[in-house]
């Protein structure tokens, strides 16, 4: 209810911008084949992409710490992405206990 009232008080230009941004996000999710994933899974994917963009590297521990999701949730989601060929999991050359994540192209 509050969101609807807030939406009614927005300026028409702000509403247009908001709708445009939401359409853009929807298009990005479709282009990345993320439409069928839930919000938690999408957040984990965006966390991986953001970490790779910011640090040129990303491992599973980084995703757990940054996303604040449980280790189990992150591992299950990464496996799901790996099966769908959205990401590639590679063993770290520095630490054999760690795995690096790469966005598939």
C-alpha cells in the first residue's frame, strides 16, 4: 500500500525514468538468461559480475562474504549457473582449496 501511495506522489518524469530503468533491467536479465532464476540467484550472479568487474577476479568465498548469503545457498546457485553455462568454475592456481569464478561468454 505504501509503495502505491509513494508511486502516486512521484513526478511524471520520475515515473517515466523508473519505468525505463525497470524495462532496461528486464532486458538485461533476458539477455543474460537470468529470467527463470529467483531474486536470490540473480543477486548472487550480479555479485559475481560486480566482483569480477571491480577486482578482475572472484572466488566463492568473496561471493559468500559480499552477498551475505549462506555458503550452502551460494554453492547451490553456483552449481546451477555452472550447469546452465552461465559461469565457469576454475580451481585457483594459488590455493588449491579455492575456486575462481569466470563469467561465461
